[in-house]
């Protein structure tokens, strides 16, 4: 199985041994961040630093001044890697060591965008804005995301891209110093907390025959028992229908599904128009259409007719892998099983060989490893041993 490891440019720039060390893991590809959200990242092997603080969402290359001239929504450049083009410098070193390089592009997850342009953010049923979550229904946001994807994905030397957060973002988000666990919310309640009531979404609900104010009131009513102390553990579409009612649940899912699908179609088309033939386009995805976040909810049949394949979250037990891989199996396209290999972040490099074999039995034909730069030395040794036995 072809294997790729995720990496940040700052894992490589300034470390002359980094590229060879990654290649020695046994991977044939590196998925290298070209546009990424704010983060604080450990760099346990870098000779010049141990922590990198990416203070805001940014591109890790010089953006095209002509493309963005005069535009209100535009990407910010990074300032935390000492390089004129951190992506290009890292990509050149990695390719020189053997692995092919694909870009890693984060789209609808951008706290700085929400801080500078509050009208771009998701607004929940209580009127609270989520500055980390651009509303993908807004025309200006869509235009920005499409052009960002085309530019960030197709960097010189890259042979493909993996698009993260190419769809709805919402309530569930590891925001700075998150303090949201005081009330137990299952993913159905989190879906309700992720429904957007910005002007574009209000118009979208109207197109489904809904009154946005009445829908917001219904959402608040459905969540009231949770705030009163009962919690709301319901999950899946059945859980959404239980909380909101079948008709309202169906209408909201139709509207949000349309917005997500049309964005994904436009983004992939823009990337392909900017790339050479044969450039591979994958999306980070989840087979449950109501899901929000890095692995956006999709319709499996639709997304595999648009992109070349998907990257699917496969860390966890057998049942979790079966749930995420099963709906995509036999439909064609690349199915890349994404495994955490950082023990301290919930990954399990010690069971990678067994877990990867299980994913392959369910239809996965590639592996993704999150994250070669963040993992400890013992974690990387476990990965190397597993890949040597799997034939990578």
C-alpha cells in the first residue's frame, strides 16, 4: 500500500537531516502543508527549535500578488519559518530524498478570517459567531476558498493535493483553550450547534421552505434540555431527527448538502484547471453527511465522482474503521486510511501493521500517517518497523 506521511515545512526547513529521516520511514509520499490553520507544534528533532507557534491561518509560500490584488478576503503569509518560500524549500529537500510531494491545504478553518471579517463566520441559532468557521454558503467565502485551493494546491513540484475542511465547519473545534466539555453533547446536538443562520444560510433555508427564525427557535428548543442538565447524547441522522423532527432535519441537511457539494465541485474544478494532467486531488472526508470539521461530511457516491479519492479517519477500533470505510468500498477511487501515529495524541503506532491490514480488507488502498513531524522517536521506530512488514 502506498503510504504518505503528513509534515509541516517547519519540520524540514533548517534541518538538513529531516528529509532523509522521513524517507527512511519507508514512505513513498509526503503530504506537506501549503495552507494551514493556527497551531502550536512540537518539533522534537529539529536542531534549531522545539516549538513552532503558527499564530494565524496562513499560506506557507508567497501568494500571487496579482491574484489577490484589491481583494478584501485574501490569504496571509506566514512569519514563523525563516524562509522566503517555506513550502518550496521543504518540498525540494523531500523530493531530493525520494518521496513524491503532495500539498496539504486547509480551507474552511480560519480564525483570522473570522476575526478580521466577522460577517464571513458561521452564526449559530443563538446568534453566536464561530470565527474559526467560515460559512461556505457565502459568495465571498466561496470565491476566496476556490481561489485559495487553486493556488495553494498546485505548487511547483507537487504531484497532487489533499484538501482538508473542504465543506462545513462548525461547533466541534479544538479552539484555543477549549472549555466546552461541561455539557455532554453527542454529534446530533453538535450538528444543531453547527447550523448556520447567517444571511446566506437564511436564504438557503427559505429555498427549502423553512422560516429561519422558526428553525432557530426549534433548534434552541431542542437543545434546552441539554443546558438544563440532561445532556444530549444522540448521534447520527436518527439522533438529529429525534431532536429536531424528521422534516426540519431533512430540510437542513438538503440545504447544507447542496452548499457543500457545489463548493467541492468548484474547488476540485479550479485545482484541476490550474494543474497539469494527472495531478491527483483527494478530499479529507467522512461518510456521514452531517459531520463538520477537518473530515467533512460527504455523500460517498458524489464525492468519488468529483475527486480522485478520499482520505478517511481510521484511528480507533475495528468498528470505527468499518463505519468510515464501508460506504466508500467498491465505488472506485483512492481510499486512503488515515492513522494517527503520535501516541501522545491518541495514535497507535504499535498496532499500525494490524490496523492497516484491517483497513485494506475493507477496501483501503493507501495509508496516511499523522504526523511524522510531531511523533516521538519511539513512535517513528514503530512506524518504520510496521511499514517494512507491510511493504509500504
